[in-house]
């Protein structure tokens, strides 16, 4: 993998991956203006994180407001150690909304 262009900030945020009417819990490990790194329970066939696939991720910012990010899977690494129960996924944020950019600025 190449060197990142934007510095990531370590966070510990619960989030949801939205797929149609279904929501799946994920955990945001780090975040930047252009991308996020999430952990998810090991993918079942209906929740695969294939590079190039578009997915939506929702989490809550100040005052309990939900924020939905439209993302593209850049890479995924299934069954991350030590226990092999999670998948590690890198997401590129497609057209980050202004609320998200403002949220990122509050983290620095």
C-alpha cells in the first residue's frame, strides 16, 4: 500500500453499515477527511467487503445527529488476528458532506 496523503486520527466509534433495510454493527478505528478504517464481524456472504464495492456507513456526531457517509471499499483483510473474528476494512469516503468535514476538524 502507498503512503497516505491525509493523516488519520484514532477514534473509537460505534457505527452501522447500511445495506438496504438492514444495518450491521461496525467499529470505526481511525478516521480522516478522505477515509475511514472499520472493523466488522467476519463477513457472511451478504455482507462481503469487496474492493470497489460501494457501502454506506452511519454514526452519530454531536447532539445525537446521525451522519451517513457514502463510501467505496479500498481494501479488506478478513479475519484479523488475534482471534480471527473480525474483518478489517479500509473505506474511501465519496464526496464527504460538510458536517463530516466539520466533525473531523473538531478531532484535531
